[in-house]
């Protein structure tokens, strides 16, 4: 039972973030087999990484340099962090992405780089997590769930952003080099802090993780706009040969023909209005995003409740923050709200994580001081109340929009109380009690089930918005 619980902690976060990344591709998700292959390739990339790390350590004697106590940013620590760990890991992920996925015809638009790069990062994080968590235990798994796993996943997204741009650019080498350098630098700073053993290193570690998440989400958002332009653009093109006989094709048709192997990125097309001849690489370049503001915004389709429950359960509820990010974006885009979805979701995550670590430290003190169950129980109730309070302020915005269109939307007090009750029960569980893992999973799914009511109402809301937008004005 203990091994199963540790496997759940080790595998769950990476797998659920992978599901989130895959379903982020709204218009052309790509084959699931290739997505699974990408995840597995990321896991396999761990093994040559360990080999290269061993070579670097032996050649430069870096493992010996770390035997003493060195100050943060001192040269041996940085050498080992950047060249002994960060560069081998990011280079192996880059090689697997470039060698096995870059030339696939299903890689038919820049956003696919986000998907396949992110999935490779998730696969790498999952295998590495298993190798760390099984021997080290639950505490290591919980810490890595908030640090190393999202770090690898979003560094994969950042790398995938540059690889996606490279495939549809006339200057692909520049994008590939820039992407590899950026993720290596971010990873190297993270490892430098981790290896420094200073008392405040965790601040820099979390700072780099949050920076990586922020940059990854910004990159993802940029190529989401690019993908939306491809889906809804009305620009028409012809093939140079037999222009008069050809039926004009839209950008989304070009994307589909690329996936079928009937077109290649270097093929030329003629734009109907201007008569200019451009390669598909030029047409699909980053300049395409400039057309995003002129598109008619369509309501999102929502998220299936079962997908929400899978992601929520597999991450111990961590998916909640990505869920809010998605909703912030959708409301901001359609309702033209003046808010930064990425920044708002990150602030929400930070203020939720800080009490979590304070909770761990104080609870450890309570155990050492032997204050007894009443005080510990009261403290658990207090922490559950903080979590429910965070949730209340986030759901309040969603509730305001839903009640404008729907009479029977979810009851905010009921949702908060249900979440609070499940959170309290989770904190009262002891890892030593019988069937602990099953009870933990059950309560996590209960929390997700409470929030799934909100997702259900959101789906109905977007259906109403879609019907209203389709009606002639």
C-alpha cells in the first residue's frame, strides 16, 4: 500500500499536467497515439541524461567539488548545476523532440511544439519523480509536486514554443538555439539554488519555478492566438500550379493538408487578394498573430466534467489553479476584462502554497511539542478555512457572470462548504490508518466532484453564449 501511495504521488502530477497540455489544443489536438509517444519519449530521455551527467561529473570532477560547503553562486556549484545537470537534461529533451517529433507531418502548426515539448517535459518529470520519490518518501514527492514536476513541464513548453516557431520559420536555427539556451539558463539557476544548501535557497527555487510557469503560459497563450487565427482566418490561397482550376483553400485547410502529407512547410502558395507567392513557413510565421484582434471571438466550448475530475484527482487538486487560469482567459477574451490571467493565476497559486508550507512547519512543531489532538484539529480546521476562503474569492467572479444568463447556477455557499468539509476530512487522515490511499483518493474526488458542479454550469453558460452569438443581430 505504501508503494502504491508513493507511485500515485510520483506519477500523478506529471500525468495530469500532460492531460492539461494535450487538451489545450482546442482546434487541432493531434493524434492521441503521438501524444502518448511524446510522453514516453520524455521518460526515455531520462536514461541518456543520467549517462551524460555521469560522464560530465567524471571528466570535470564536479562531484568532488560539491563535497565542501560552498556559498551560493560560487563557481563549482554553478559549474555542476549548469554543465553537470541542466545542460544534459535539456539537451536530451531537445534531441528527442527534434529527432522523433519535429519532422512528423502531424506537427502541422507552431502550437504543436507547445503540446509535444510540454508532453516530453511531463514524461521526463514523471520518470525522474519515480526514481526520487520511491526511495525518499512522501515528503520529497510533495515538494517535487510543486517544484521539479511543473518546472520540467513548463520548461518543456518553453522549449516547444521555440521549436514550433522554428519549424515554420525561414530562420529555424536561431529559434532552436535560443530555446535551448533559455531553458538551460533557467534550469541551471534552479539547480544552483538547489545545490547551494543555503537557508533561503527555496525562495530562489520557487522564484524560478514561478518564472518558468509564467513564461510557459505566456508562450502558450501566444501560440494559442496563432492557432486561433489559423482556425478562423478567411484569407484564401491557391497552389501556384493550376490556379484557375483549384478551389481556394483557407489556413485551416492548409493545416489539414500538412497533416495528411499533401503539403509541406516549404511549399509555395498564392494569396488570392494580393497575388503574392509565399511559402507556408512564411504564411505561418509569428506575424500571423497580428490578425488575432480582427477575428470575431467565439465562445469556448467548455471542458468535459470527466476531464476536470481526472486532472483534479491526479494532481491532488493542483489542477485547480490551471482550471482558474483557463476560466480567467476565457472570460477576459470574450468579456474584454482588464486582467492578466497568467499573473492572476500565479498570485492565486503563490498565496495558496505559502500557507501550505507554513502549515507543514507549524504542524511539525505541534507534533514535537505534543500539544495534543484538540490543538492539531483546530489548526487543521483553520488551514482548511484559508483554502476555502481563497476559493470563495475566485468563484465569486464566475458566479457573477453565470447569474446574468442562468437562473439555476451553482450555490456559492454550498460549494464552499462542501469543499471545506472534504478538505477538513483530508487533513484528519493519518497515513498509518487502514485503506489510507483509497480514502485519500476518495476525498480528492469528492472535492473535485463539488467543483465539477461549477464546471457543469460553466459548460451550460458557454452553450448559451454560443447560441446567442449565432443568432442574427
